[in-house]
C-alpha cells in the first residue's frame, strides 16, 4: 500500500496534446504582449499630445516675440504722438499771430514778428525730425475725408462739388497716423 501511495505521489503529469499546449502558451504569451501593445499605444498618444502642446507653446512664444517687437517699433515710431498732438495748438497760435499782423504792425515791430516766424519754423523743423508732417491742402484740391475735416459746406457756382474752398487749419500726421485732420470748407457744387 505504501508503494501504491508512492506511485500516486510520483505519478507523471498528464500528457497534453500539441494543440492544447499552443493555446495555453498563446494565452500566456498574449497577456503581456497585449499589455505592452496597449502601453505603446498610450505612450504614442501621450507623445503626440506633448509634441502638439510643445508646438503650440513655441508658436505662442514666437507670436509673443513678434507682438513685443511690433509694440517696441510702434513705441519708437509713435511714442511722441501725444507730445506732438499737444504742440499743435502752439503752432496754431504762432501762425495766427503772424497772419493777424498787417503791414504797418509788421514794420513797427519787425523784430517781434521775425522772432515769431523763426520760432514757428523751428517748431515745424523739430516736429518734422520726429516724423510729423503738415497736411496743407490748397483751395481747389479734392476733399479727402481721411485727411480733411469739413467744417462747413458752401454752394458755389464756379466750384465743383467736393472741392476745398477754404482752409481754416492745417492738419498733421505722424508717419501714417493722423494727429489732426486739416479743417476745411467744402463746395457742395452749384446752387440749385
């Protein structure tokens, strides 16, 4: 009986056929492979997401750099616009002082008017060095709403509609930015 028991303990394992072994090993082998495949897919998705985020961050940084460069250029170009705009009434007052003087007044105070004229010219030179130019329309020029401000409209028989008939104040622009439009009177054409 002891011998029979020994034989039971040491019985050889059951033999399986080749088909059963392949299925069992395939099930065992595919488990880790499927896990690895899933992990590879997940890592690729994460890599693609991180690459997309990196590209967007680089694009944002480049856009910020370009925006800062444009702001810097605009600051250099138009930084004095407020000061220039504040100096325009000085130009107007000096121009009016020169225009108000008749021949006798100029003769009696020639030094004063020469000083006013020199001051006005120097102001124009300083403004032009900083990119400010005058907009001086002439009577007969076409009205341009981008450069001129119509102060009145008059029906004149010999002047075509949309033509400047009087200039009340010159305009100014700094580079391509309008500081003040020229103030003009405009013809509305022949009266009806």
